[in-house]
C-alpha cells in the first residue's frame, strides 16, 4: 500500500513528500482512514512504529487555516516530547499556507506567551499543565471551538500524573470533539478515562513483532561482574552510529554515564534527575548527533525520536518486561534490522524465561580477552547454592570503589573471599540439617520402642 491510495489534499501530499515517506506503516494504515472521517481512536503501538504521523496526516486533512481559531490540540507529557512534535508540525506550516502552529510548555515566561496568544494559532502542541493554565485559569487560550484533541504518549501521561490536567482541558471543550489517544500500552485506568470522552472509539492495536524488522537479541552473562564492568568490556567490540544504553533507574543511569565519561566516551545523558538546562542541552546534542552513546531510563527515552540508533544495550531487565521490547525496538527503525545486547545476572534468569515465552529469541555470547566467545544458553534455573553464592558476591561487587593500582587483583581477592564465605555458610547449614535429621530419627526410634 502507498500514500497514493488515499484521497488526500494537495497540502497533505506535499507534507508526506517533504518527509520523504513512501509507504504508510502498519499503525498509519489502520488509523488514517478512520481519523480522516472524524472517528475517536485509541492507538496502541510500539515506539518507532510511526504513531506521530498517524495523527499528523489526518490533522493536515481536517485543519483549515482560513478559520481563525484553535482547531487542534496535541498534548505530550514532557517538554522534550512536545518540542519534538512541534518540530514535525513546523513542516506542516511549510506545506500549508497560512497555518499557525504554537508550542506551549513550561520554561517560557507566561506573560510573554500570553502576549503571543493575542492571535490564536490553528494548532497547539504542549504539555497538559501549561495548556490547562492558559485555557482554564488565564482564559487567553481559547479552545471552546477546538475540534480535535490528541493525547500523545497517554500511558506516560497517566504515569506522570498529568491525566487530571488533560481531564480539565477536555471537560471544557465541546461535545463535537474528536479525541485520539496514542501510546505503547493502555493501562485499565487509562481506558476508563478515555471512554469518558470518546464516543464508540476505534481501538487499533499493532502487534510489535509484525510491525518492526528483525532484531537480534544477544544475552551476555555478567557472571561475577557488575553491569557497568561488563559494559566496559562490551563497548570496544562494536562501532555504533548511535548506541542507546538503558538503565533501570535514574541513579543507575547517572552512574553508568559518569563511568563512561571517566573512560573517555562521549555521552548524552537522559533521565528524570537532569535539570531543565541539562535536558535542553541533552536534546540539542541528540538532534545534532555529536555523540555516539546515549544513556537513558525507559521513561526518559519514551517517545523521543533518536535517529541512527544501530545498537541497544540493556543493563539488566526492567520490572515491566514490555519495556524491554520497547528498548530493543529503538534500533530497528526505517526498515533496518537491529541488535540488542542484554547484560544479565542470575537474578535476571526468570525475565529471560518469560521473554522467551513471549517469542523473543535470544542467542548467548560471552566476552573473553577482548573478543566474542560463543557459549550455550543456560536455561536451567539456579539452585539454592548458586543463589547464595551469587548473593554474597554481589554484596562485594556492588560496593563502589575508586580505581587504584592493583585494583583488579584486590577485587579478585575480595570475590574469592566472598565465595569461600558462602561455601562455609552452606557447609554450616548442611551440618545443622544433618543434626536435625539425626535428632528426628532418634525420636522416631524411641517412639518405636
């Protein structure tokens, strides 16, 4: 199927050509016909599947720059996501004469923004809190006649606590409103909210496995090393255009980023602990592609379009395993295949088993002497003894120490000591168990007499 199959306006066709698109993605094929007819839509699809233009193209079809009022509002849960949407919408301005698009987010002086709104835009893109402030509280943004409301990254909007702001905005819009929601997942609480405003919505859910190219999933065991130590071994083995490294928490992301800087890597850091100024700098560096390594958390990277990702590295597995699917999918963009390296420890074995059941096919490789080593995938569950030894090792391995001369020798000695301690504990437990068994046997013997 091609975009030529749709009966689109000339301005919309220019917009599509400007983006150098040739064929609609699966989510676009499913959404565009219904969205152009004014239907309410709940779109669920993975990052990188083309959700943004699934609603921008129908908006181009329906918006009329000769009518002087706000016709479309698009909300995004973060400034970075709103800015990214705004940059896409600026291409719409270039293709449709007279179209006015306005970005409304925090970080800009309110009085200045209120002055700019003396002439109402046709399309508003922004964060829910600032849009609500200017619409509901200040009444300088007029949305009573607005015909389309798009809630982008809706599940993230819920998670960040901004759903109340969207509720306040939608509640003061007219009954004629067409509402579209797009996200990677759709929690139950979000479903209740959307159906409050939507009229017989069309639910469109795209199977991630079918919507993206093949991804090679490589498991790399850390053994007695931390994720960060193994990461330092891994990175010299490939030359990425852009490598996206995922950590499970903000603290872990900040720690990994600093470690890589200390070892001479150019890093873009992307997580919730950054200041507003740091976030703006990070987004600028991402756009300019000056650095090849990005360290991020799942929520910070959600929806952010990072071009040219050739490799993804996962430092362990997230609690929500669907996030791993989203992580790996960031490398398989614009028709290319991708590769995802997953660093794992014994406690990650259950996650590996569950993902395997979901259809993720892992191959396993080791790293030895700065080279790849082929190894077999171990699907056997660790026994009690292995878990105990691994726990003792982690207590030592998890300690942060400055690198000094003889560091590796000392660390190896600490880990050997941890293993010996764990084995002594196991021997002592065996002795106690044997004593209990002998005492129990004697009691049974006495009863028999």
